[in-house]
C-alpha cells in the first residue's frame, strides 16, 4: 500500500560518502582523512537514531578504519544491527574492465564475508563511480542472490526514468537504480540549510519526469567527506506537509520506498557517455599496471589450483593475502592509472607482492610433487582442470653416441620427441668429486 511518503511529492535523503581509496593522493594520506570522516559518522549516528549512513558499497573503507580504530568494531556492529549503517557488499569499488571475471567474483565474496562478520552486507550491487560496466555484471549479481544494483555512468539515453532492468547476455536481470545526476545529486539542495525545502522543490519539479510516482532520491554526500552532523536536524526542519523528507540507507530507499514497476530494459555492457563521462582513456594509460594485474591474477589462479591439487600444505592465508592485494588494486582509480605517480608506484608494488606471494605458493606445491620424481625424470604439471596434449620443452642429458632420445611417461607410455638444439658441452664437479656431464655429449672419463 502506498503511503504519503511514497509519492512524487516526497524525498528520501541517503547520507553517504564516496571514498576513492587512492587517487590524487596515495592510500595512507586518504586513509588519514577516512578515519576522521568515519569518526564523525559514528558519533553522529550514535547521537541521533534517525541518522543513516551508506558506506559507499565497499568494505575496504571499514577495514582501513578498523585497522586504526580496532576498538570501534562493536560500535560499527551495533549501528549495522540497528539499521543505521549500510556496509558492503563489495570489498572495493573496482574497475570492471581491467580485472578478470574471477577477480570480480572474489571481490564480492570477500566483501560479503567481511560485512557478514559485522552484521551483514547491504544487498545492493552498488557501483556508483565505475567508468562503465561489463555485460556480465547482472549475471554475477543475480548468481550471488542480488535483486538490485545502483549506478551512474554508462547508462544509455533510452532510459528516461530513475530505474531500469539490467539484463546480462545469459538473461539474468537486476533492477537497477539509475543515479542519473550522479552519486551526489542531493548536495546542491543542501547548500543553504535554511532553504532546503525550496531547493528540493525546485529539484523535484526539474526532475519530475524521472521519478513518476516514486519519491525523489537525494544522494547526500560526495568524495572524501562525511555529511554535516546537523544534516538530520536540517532535514527535519525542511520536511513539510507539501513535501515529506525521510532519511534512509540506499537499501531502504530501494526496498521500502520505491513502488513503480520498471519497464525499461537495457541488455549488456553500459558504455554510454550520455549522463556521465566514462573516461575511456583509462583503458590504455599506464599500460604496465594492466600487465602486472594480468600477471598477478594468472599467478594466483595457478597457485590456488596447484595448492589444491598437489600440496598437503594449507596455504590459504597466503592465497587470501594475494587475492586481497589484487582486489585492492582493482579500485577504479588504482589499476586504471588515473592516480598520481606515487599512487601508481604503490599499486605496482602491491601487484608485485600479490604475484610473489602466489608464486611462492605455486612453487612450493610443485616442489612437493617434484620430490617424488626420479632423478632422471622431469615433472610436467598441468594446472588446467582438464587433460590436454601440449609440447613440453626440457633440457636432457644427451643419450650415448648413436642412441635415440625417448620420452617415457610415468604410466609407461612413450611420446614423440624432437631435438630442438644441442646444448653446450658443460661439465660440473659432483659432490663425490667425480665429474659428470649435466648437458652435453658425454660424461668425462673417471680420473
Ligand atoms: Zn571514485
């Protein structure tokens, strides 16, 4: 049943901030501001039960905060339980084009798990500032159990309302809230606290065609700033019979205030510039970062399989660290290369660490099986989840004069061999003092 607050003459304010973890300042500089901002948010929420705050859809902000304020964990959990704080579901607000599909899924999973430990994630695939969106995102969200997304950039001009059904190539759909004026559309309305009612009226009239019978969504926040602690006080004063004002989390707006059926459907990738720049240059700037991302992703992928298939060690803590560092680096101002040089240096080092951690896990797993191979044999490991035939290149000791090279597998089967090139004649002293050929035509004669 529609209430008076659910009409075109009402508005819902969603206090939030957008937190680029690193960008024109490196991570630690922004984190110092983050801690101050979240201090303010927690104090405001605790002093005012009507206050709500949506933490930018990413758990990285909470993790980074708690590292400096470990004593605030219970405070955050209490605010989440009370419905005042909406956290997650992502670990970080990623660039969707510059990482693998597996990384996107891991991002959601790690964010979800971290939020669950504090009371539960916001069940909205919030993607406020990404530079366009991949076609499979509705599929990923739907498979994870999400019914809703919310985003700004990339939506085509054919969407005339404030929501659409976003469909993936496989037919999966999520109802998507279209932040057509960006994620800070409520800020101008708040510029003069005594004139909020009037400014809101003007904005509601200007955008009336977008809202239909639904209340105006006013996203009250922007980059790297906590909302003013007096926000709910101002809004209470501005609320009137003519236009009721509610303060909510983004999840509450979508699931409790919106009523209109959504008819517009958009299928696939979102890369339109019509309502927001999608900064296409970021796909190629600072190419080295993109290459290092790909290397790190593939190395951890191989390491995870090698560890699962061949190792008796539990290396999951190492793999989690590697994944975390990769996911951190997918932030939409990190791997894209839109940050300063010192930010990019840090992304570069983080990706290198991820690849090194993964390489250590992979090599340790391979060493376990390699130890079972006879001294005159070679280990050939296939990290793919299916059997395959492939050429393998190895250095072998040359057979005696006139002998033929033969490759015999562990099951006794023989395989064709091609000599690519003879190696240099190289000798090396054995532990027992005898000299033997490692590669080359023949061993030295005994002394
Ligand atoms: Zn951003």
